[in-house]
């Protein structure tokens, strides 16, 4: 085998390797939360839902339930993204303790020119978000 044919054979595997890793599930709780923010920034409803456990629960601090179950979110996300086409989540900081991730975020592009600062605690089990507790403050 010539050096050129070895190079061609070796590089032929790159698309297969890329395809296998491009859709891999996030490997740590922090990776799950980063994937969640990335999906929100792309307004990818299906990716957001895929990161939730089927029985995910959301709470507004300290314990006010806002939703329960993955499927209850689909229409809400579609409506929110349609009403806020410039919505962007920027992670300002993140701390992880076991299966809990605390994310400090700045959310911009909210209808009416609003911006929100948020602290969110995510519980992540086996690569899926099981609980979310959030604190938000409208900045403008």
C-alpha cells in the first residue's frame, strides 16, 4: 500500500467517527446542562425534550410547581420560541455537586426588549434532567 493510499484509507473513516460522536449523549451532568442551553439557543424543541426525563418536574423557587412531565413542555417551547425569536441563554457560571448543577445565566432576546438573570438548579440522573428549580430576576 502506498503512502497516499494509506492516507486515503485512514481519512475515509473520519466521517464515520464524526457521525458516531456527533449525536452521542452528554456524558456528565454539566454536559447535559450545556447541551440544554445550546438547544435553547438553537430553539430546538425536540433536543430540549430529549434531555428531559419523561417525568421531569420544574419549580419556581422555592417550591412552586410550574410543570410536570416532558410532553407538557412541547407546545410551551414552540410558543415561547415563536414569541421570542431572538431568545439567547448565556451561561455566566456553573457549579456541579454530584448530580446537581447550578447554572447562573443571562437570558436576552425576550419580547419587549427584556433581559432576565437566572439561577437554575438542575438534577441530572443517567443523562436526563429530572428536576429543575429556578430563580429569575427581570433586569429590564
